[in-house]
C-alpha cells in the first residue's frame, strides 16, 4: 500500500495561516492527505486562529508550531507557501518537489488595525474560509503536480498551480 501524499504548508511564523491550512487538510482530507505545517520561525499557535477554527469544527489546538528544520527528514509531494515572506525565503526542496504560492492575508496584522475587540476575529474568519476553499481543491492540485512531475512522453498536465 502506498503512502498518502504529504503536503507542507509553509508560512513565516507557523502560527496562523499555515496552521489553518494544516487543520483544514486534516479535517477535510485526513484519510487521503498527510498534512504538515512549518515556519521560517516557530511563534506558537495563534489563539484567535485556534478559536475561529474551533468555531468551524476543525480544531487546531492540538497542533504544534515548528520550524522547517524540524521536518528535514520528511519528503513532500507538494509545498504550499501561504505568505509572501515564506515564498521569498522558501528553501530548495529535494528532487522535483513542486512549490505553489497561494498568498493569504495576515489575520493578526489585520486584527491589529481594528480597535473594537469584538471585530478582531473577522479577518481571521474571512481568511479561515478562504483557506478552506483552497483546501477543498487540494486533491486536484496534488494530482496536477504529480502529473507535471512525470517524465516526458507521458500525458502530463504541465499546470502545477504556479
């Protein structure tokens, strides 16, 4: 039996967007896709991100914030950078691992611009829902990336989401 495809979600601090993406992947495709997340730094799981994911039925409070170096021993079928800084700082991955950049707004930054405490969760909820919409399409992205990695001569779709 072959292993499930492994996807890495990479962000700057591995505290919010990449954690949400990992959580949604586990909730929606956990039986078919192995999800991991990491950051250039490890800042801990954002409490507001955990709260809005809990509201949506995809809790992330059991996940851990980690740096990419803690995942050195793993091979990934797809790497998804979810913020511009991570895309610019993204290291080279072994072999032909496809890297897709899907930038999402930074909820903590947006929340810091809001004075009313009751409204600070709104950017988190919006980005949570945008990430969910992306994750719902993730199996197709993985399949497209896999087809793009086939040797020449195979009927491969060259669009890998970049």
